[in-house]
């Protein structure tokens, strides 16, 4: 019998791996979002260890992924009424975006009001996230920062010329 997601006979690690892949997350990105190592995710998925109770609780809190589905394959993986999760990584990207905007504006000798910083920081954050394949991957974020910084510099340069 199948849940429509993965066979009931699969083990918890196989169910976690399939769910993670369907979400487009790497082991590293999931580990980062869950405050565990990539190795721990790999150990669960490889059947070398069972997910801890705390890990299962955080999976439900952050992604709506139900523990009884992961452990036993019972029911739907995610409860339908679960809102999209907000992770610490979301907050971190927004914070980094504000800092980066402040640096670029300082290069141009421009000051920002709190409202303008929020607006520009949100724009910067959206630009970063739109370019990211794995939004919780810190290495990908670091690699994209120069590209978005340059885009902001171009916007500011064009504003000055107008």
C-alpha cells in the first residue's frame, strides 16, 4: 500500500530523503534549517540512526512534516493547514541584506532612514532569494552576495545620473 508519497514499507530515512528532495533541499540546507549537521541528516537517511525526538519536533514546527509520517509512514506527510515555515535562515538573510545595503550606500556617501533601509534591505533580500536554488544554503548565499551588491551599485549609480 502507498501513501501517494512513498511506499509504506520504506524506513524513516527513506521517507525523510524523499520529502527533502521533493522540497528541493540538500542535506546541508536541511541540516542548516534544523540546526544539525549534514552528517546527521545523512545518517538518518542512510538508516544508520533514527531521528531524535527533538529533531522530529523541530521538523513539525519548521516544515509541518509530521513525525508519525516519518516514523511509520502513516497519513499525509504534511498537515494541510500548516502555514509555510519561517526559519532562522530567513531572518539571517534579511539581516545580512540590511548590512550589505548599508555598506553599499556608505560607499556612495549616502545615508538611509530606517524606512529606506527596510525598503532597500527587503529588495536586496528578495533579489538574493530569487537567485538562490537552496535558500538555506549559506555557501550559496555567500557566492551570490557580490552579484546582488553590484546590482545595487548599478541602481544607485543610475539614480545619481538621473
